C-alpha cells in the first residue's frame, strides 16, 4: 500500500512537471517544432521509466517467495547449511566431554520489502532471503566443570578442529582456573561466575551457573515450534520429547552451543 502511494505521487509529480515543461511561455519566443516533439516524447517515456522503477521496488509476493524457496538451488543450499552445522555438533559430541542432548533448527525464507525510501535497512535489495538458526544443547557434570572446559580446549587444540576454543585462548584458561579455585572472578572482582565463551562468526558457548552464590543463571528452553510451512518455514526439535530440564535432571547441568544466523540462500532483485 505504501509503495503504491509513493508510485502514484511520483507519477503525478512527473506529469505536472512535464506539463509545465511542455507549456509554452508567453514571454519566451515560440519553440521550434523539434523541441515540441522532444517534449511530447518526454512524457510517455518518463512515465514508463517511473512505472518500471516502481515495479522493481515492489515487495516480493508470497507466491514468488514460495517458488524461490522451493527451488532446487534453495534446497541444495539448505541441505549444505544444515549438514555443515550438524557435522560441527557431532564433533563437539565426540571430541569433548559434553554429551549431546537436543538439536534445535529454525529455517525461515522471507521475501524482500518494497523500496525503502527512508531509513533503509537493506531488506528491499533482495527477492528472497533464507536464514537458518541452529542451537545444540549438551549435558555435563557440574562437579567436573574445570575438567569439562579443559577437555573442550584440548579438542580445539587439534589441527583442523571445528571447535574454535583452544589453550591459546587466555580468558578460557582463566575460567578453568576459576573453577579449579585458583583465581577469583575471571572478569574482575564482583563480576561473578562466568557463563560464556565466545568466538566471533563461529559459535557461542553458554552454560548453567553451578556455584550456589550469585544469580545462578540457567540455560533456557528452546523457543517452541510453531506450525511448519515448508519450504518457507521449518522448525525442528530433535528429539521432540526431550527438554533442557530433562538434560539438567539427567546430567546435572546444561551447555548451549549457538551458531550465528546463516543466510544460506539469497536472490537479489
């Protein structure tokens, strides 16, 4: 609706400007026939140009989004993105002391917006963008926090490991010393128990606080899945019958591995 209004206003402004440009001025000498021909051609060509630009600036229709999301190119990119994340999760499960409990995947394909004349966000630059969100939940023994984190770093030390944390990560070593009782709060006095290791562009590792003092923050449950609408929307909880609370009861505490949102399929306008 907004895009239609802007298009109408642009066309009306152009029509008015064209009429003024073509109208002979009383004070000006009579224009040559060739100039009049140019003015006559200017109006329809300009209108066609405006309408063409308006068409390019429309929001992507749901029919087009569904078609592009179901294309073979989108399906291949979707499978590759999910497989890559699952391979990394499998490495965390087999190479570290953590035990995999839940894999949560959300996959959403959205159409581009109409032309953003003011405050552009870039959402008007594509016909469709498909994004995947992947999170994995692991169980661990809270009594072995130092050894568990040390095992994560050892796995990351191996050449070619997809685990981005190794013993060259000084802050991670400080966190391990904290759980061994060798140092105070890793981020400074009064900051409390740590809950995070972060690697930009790869993964984020959070965990339950296990010390009795402090806020005792816990990993939350995954967002519940709404209704699926493939290929535009897909939501997976694997296994569906297991919750974060179940993992906590079974193992004592929970680690959460979060992947950055991945735009795996984008079609530009």
